[in-house]
């Protein structure tokens, strides 16, 4: 099998995990869209997310050509064996993560997320970081070129919220804006 990441062969393809969300179920829809006015269909890549153990135990298996991005502050537990690159600028702030872990031990994971307004704080961190914004633009560009991108950290999101949920939303939103801009620019002469 030629599909090897840092010396680790990936197993057979499996469906990716579902994601926990407060308001709605996550769907894995293509980010590509048909363009208006008879223009060619531009096939875009898909943004997906999973967690380290799912990769480690072959519960998900990205394709060779997919970009598998870690979004963790400190790679550990062998995650580097299952990702192509790590982008720590897209991880939660270390102080917010430490505060969350302490509170989660006391009241539970999702309860701590809600109490600490972790999602809002994470989104603000990303929006205020030039490095994080550059990373998101890079991911959008890769998706626009038709390559799939996987976001990876440690949390299984079947029943728990993870920063990947917000990050995926931000990337999808940026991609939709990029698509609208391209449609608008395409109609100008």
C-alpha cells in the first residue's frame, strides 16, 4: 500500500465520524457549487474533520491526495504520525484550553464549553490573529483548487463540542464568501 504518512500505512476507507452540535446536525456536503449563467461547474474540495484516534484506528481514512491538517497547540500521543502538517495557530489559546480542562473535570465537557463561552472566545482568537486568518485563507485556496482538507485534533465530536466545529464553520463561511465574490467578479467586464 503506497498510502503512507510518516511511516504509518492507513487502512481501508471508512465513513468519517458525525459531529456534535448544539443547534443542528452536521452534514458533510461538498463545498463545490455550480456557477450561474452557463459557466463551467467548478468542483471544490471538501472540508472535513476528525480526531486522532479515528485516524489511528482506521475509523476514517483520508485519500492520499487529501491534506490532513492537525489543529493542535502541542502535537502529542503520536498525532504527527497521522497528519501531513500541524497548524497551531488554529488551535485554542493555551490559557483558554487550560481553563476549560479544569472546569470540564468539575462539571463536564459540554457544560464547561457553554459556561466558559469557549466557542465565542475561540472565534475571537482566530479573527484577531493574522497568522490564523492567513491559515484559513490558505485552506480556502486549497479547497478552491479541488483538494479535500481534513482538520484533526484529539476530541471525538460524536457527543462533545470541539473547536474544529467552529473552525470548519469559519472556513465554510469564508469559502462561500469567496464563491460569491468570484461570481460577482465573473460577471463584470
